C-alpha cells in the first residue's frame, strides 16, 4: 500500500503532493514501481494534527481519485468522515481505511452503501490531538486485538461480509515506543482474529527513536520494519518508499518460498 497524502502538514511528505497534478504524478510513479494499492488521504492524522473541514478534504482527494480511475491498481481512501467515504466510493475507490474504525457518525452506513468495498479498521487510543499523551496499556497487543475484534464483529452484524475486512493495530496511534516495539515483535498475534493485518510504520517516530534519524532518513529502518511485519504475518504494508520496499519484499518472498 503506497501512501499518497494530498495534505500540507503530513509528518513525512506534507506539502509535496498538494496539487492534483503532483499527486497524480506521484501515484503514477508508485504504480511504475510496483505498488498494489494506493491510499489517498486529505487530512493529516499525525500526533497533534488539527482536523480539516469536510469540503477541504473533498477538494483535496476527489480530483485525484477521479484522475486515477482505470490506473491498474486498487485505490483506498484514508478518512474517518462518513461523507468523504460516500463521495469517494461514488467516484470509484475500492477500499476505505479509517483510523477511527468506523466509530464516527454515519461511517458504517457509508460503507454499507457499497456491496464490495474493502474496509480497514485501525486501533487508536483517544484521538490524534491527545493520543500521545502518556498512552497506557496492561497488554497492548491483547487490548488492540480485543478492540479490533469488537469493531469487526459489529460491522459483520451490520451486514459487512467478513471477507471485506482488514485490521490495523495502529503503530504510533496512542502508543509509546515500547508499545510499538511489542506490537511488531508479536505481530503474528494480530492474525489470530482471522483478518488480513496491515502494518503501517513507514518513517514513523518509533523508527527515529530507535535509529536517531530524522523523518527523511528513515528509509532503511522503514524497509526493515516492513519486512519484519511481513515475516510475522502482515498481508499489507503501508509505505512511503515503494520501490525499495517492493525489492526487499521480493527477496523476502523468494527466501520464504
């Protein structure tokens, strides 16, 4: 899953792909480099990020989604707003990736309107403004798993087929470095729920804390994290550095096979 942020303030690539033209060019490069799925976001969810209006988010993402129709890979919308989900699905995304796990009003109804879109449920403690203020868990893996199971069960109860659901434990979303490292070490436990598990660690602060590197110097550690997650059962890795990660995973897959 390649990350395409059409935002001015995302932590790693904010401002780089704000115009539809720049975003489309970035998407085309990711496709050339072997991406399978492009995750398009119009609102930063970095720690402390301020929310944006519905109209601003729509203005950022819809032209990009429209331009990428028939691009040859699947498209995902990274949003928690029900109306953005609805509009993006009408224009033609294949998946909705929601950091709030469809807890916002109207979100479940929006994806119920589609008969086959994928949904990604993510675990987050509190909200983006406060999530990194002393996050606490007795057992971060068990607690994230329990939350994701509860949300998946609810979606199934509401009419979403189980085969449409993927889960994301939410690296960096209300987690300390110790919590993040524990989740990566025990990532195989997230597969126990029976859903494809997504790992999103690309360039995040957890990697900076381990390596001492700034955001744009975390390519190597991001690739290592993606391979370690794949080796522990991740079916999707969400990344900024597509060609490097694709090459690393090709080697990992060749060894595994």
